[in-house]
C-alpha cells in the first residue's frame, strides 16, 4: 500500500532554512507528481508547489517562488522541500501529497511541524 | 490565481442528517475539483476527485456534483465520524488553490 513518511519536527530561528523530506513507497515513484501543502496553526490549507520526479520540473505558488526548492531523488523515492529565509509566519505543518490528474491528491504524508522562533 | 470560495464556513449538523457544502471557483475549472476531509491534528484525507469520483474506500454516503464553477459535496446521512472540516481544491491551473474550509460540527 502507499506510504508517504515525512521527516520529524523542526525548530528554526528566523532567517534560517529548513529541509523536509517525504519518502514514498508502495507505488511507482516516477509515475506521479508530489505536491507540498502547508497549514498554519488554526488556518486552512495552502498550496506551495509541485514536482514531477521524472525530469524534476517544478511549479510554485508565487508567494514562495523565491524561497522554496522542491527536489526529488529517484534512487530513494524521496522528495525534499526546502524553505529559506524563514519567518515566524512560516510556522506550520507541512504535508507532502501524491498527485496525478486522474486521481487528484490521493495520499498524504503525516505532516511535519516546522516552528520558527527566536 | 483561481479563487475558491466555500459556503457555509461552519455548519451545525446532527447524526443522520443530510449535509450539503458548496464550493465555487472564480473561473471555469471543468471537473478538476477535489474534496478533502480533515480532523484536528490529522492529515487531510482525500474523498473525491474529478468533482464526483469517490476515492477508494470512501463511504457511499459521500457524493460530489458539479462542473465549471459550481460544485457541491453532500453527505447523505451524517455519521459521528464525519464531524470534521472539509476543503475543496481546484487542480486545473497552478497554483492548485484550496477553498477556506467548512467545519461540520454539532
């Protein structure tokens, strides 16, 4: 069965960077995109970006365009999301989700809490 | 960006009752709409894709309709496990924007 296992919680100071991983199993990794979505405390879901692991093409929401990198390692079936120049309002749970146009975002990781605080 | 709106923002409901949530897109998204259920402290769960197709394992009391700009999620007979927040998401054009959510509670 499909599993998306994310890395553990992080605490970072303002201005630092964070890199969250998402290891996939149970399906053909290169046949599906991976999206990243975040959720600030008490808030709704916010789409950040997406990667096609085959070739590594990415698309990002404009508000993250200059600060985020999404990458994929096909040898380990792992996708990474790096967010730079962290601010306090980047405090959120970050989710990866497997996606294709035939079935939408059908499986989600467990989430990774990133806390930005001095 | 495509703006997604949902109504109502909160919805008092009772066990066995029928629940209908509306989602509206700011432009035509054809049928490329998904619905998710989220409980506190948990990752979202996919319910419906393609506006009306149930994900595997989702109970048949959930249904989705609509195309273009107007969509609905219906729960035909609300069960205790259905008290949650529901989000719609369009996936026709980047960024794949979400609606603000509808909280279904007692």
